[in-house]
């Protein structure tokens, strides 16, 4: 569980670093398209890791929260 959460945090940091690098250094159409592809892949990886760690999709409520109004 701890390793999965560390991987999720690492993916988030990599996405943030790529966004900053693209905005600051190289704002061509090709670099923005590459950034978009990287964000999509990393988002998919983050969702799959979240499903493995928590046992549910990120947008689903947990069972404890879903039981209460």
C-alpha cells in the first residue's frame, strides 16, 4: 500500500515537472502535443495504481463514505 501511494505521488510530480518544463522552456506545438500524450499515459497509470491500492476507481466513493448520507 505504501509503495503504491509513493508511486502515485511520483507520477503526479513527474506530470507537474513536465508541465513546468514545457511552459518555461519549449512551448512549440510539438512539445505541447507530447506533453498531452505523457499526461494521458501517466493519468491512466495513476488510475490503475489507484485501483490496485484502494480497490476502487478514483471517482467512486469509498464504502464507508457511501453508507452515510
